[in-house]
C-alpha cells in the first residue's frame, strides 16, 4: 500500500478543512473585496494591510495570537464559553477558523483586483437600467469578476491544503480531528519514516503542481479570449 490509513485519514481531513475554509472565504472575502474596491473611507488602507498581514507574518506568530485570542482567557474564548461552545483551540472548528484568517488574502486580493479593474462603465449602465445595488452586484459585478473569483477560490483552497505553522499552533496534532497532511508529513520525518514521508510529500507536490498548472492555463485562456474580442 502506497499510503497508510493514517495518511489517508489526514488527506481526507485536509480536504474537508480546505473545502469549508474556501466556502467561508467566498462568503466573507467577496463582499470585503467589493467594499475595499469601492470605499473611500480612511479605513481602507489599514484594513487592506490587515487582510494582507498573513502573507508576510510568520505562521507561528499568527497561530500564537489566534491561540491566545481563542483560548480560555481570550475575548473570543470567553465568548464561546459563555455561549456553551467551549474553546476553539485544538478542535476541528478552531482549525477552520485559523485557516480562514490565514488564507484570507489569497481570496480577497485576486477578487479585489478584478473588481477594481471593472471600472465604472458597467455600473453606470446598470444604473441607467434602474438595477438595484444588490442586482448590480449579483448580475453584473460577480459575472464580470468571474476570473478573479476562480483564481481566489483555487489559491485559497491550495493554500489551506499546504498550511503547517498555523494549524500546528491552533489545532495541534490530534488524529482524525486536527492532524492534516502537513502535520502528518512532519510526524513521519520526526519518526524517521522517510519512505512514508516521501510518498505523502510526493502526493502534495503533484497536487500543488497540477493546481498551479491548471490556474496558469485558465488565466492564459482568459487572456487569449480577451485578446480575441479586442
């Protein structure tokens, strides 16, 4: 057998976390990107920097502060305990929350760039047809920003799959609950099981290559389509 049962369990858990995280990011990141693209508020610059912070911040630092905030003495931890939900660290839910924070810029930035490139003309046309802001967003903005949405979705999913520092800090290493692929590879290496580590790492390498190649081909097709209609 190429992969152990623990490896397959870690892969299944990783895909589950990445799918949930990407779905949440689509719901949260898309309106956030639209607000950032349209607002003239003084909050735009600091909020943009805050969203982009996980790109440059060491994952262990982000994981540490999420652990503190969501812990029993942190504001989120105290709120979840008051709601009877317990604390989020070292749980599957906590792992998803941490993943959302860590992968947020990989959703927001591509969508934000697509929305900024949209320009005013489509919105003015929609306004002349008496479309409401909600209709304009769903029937004009989102269809025209489809390439950015697809790019953000793919990048967020792939980035979540490859997480290590944040998931280890917040989720720990609990089999079937928080032990994702990156942590499973780390365990193999620590146990000097290099053959198992190599096989699982090769699966991740192949997955990452296929995702990036598919994204490149999609972007190239979009550029060719736009060049053909110009």
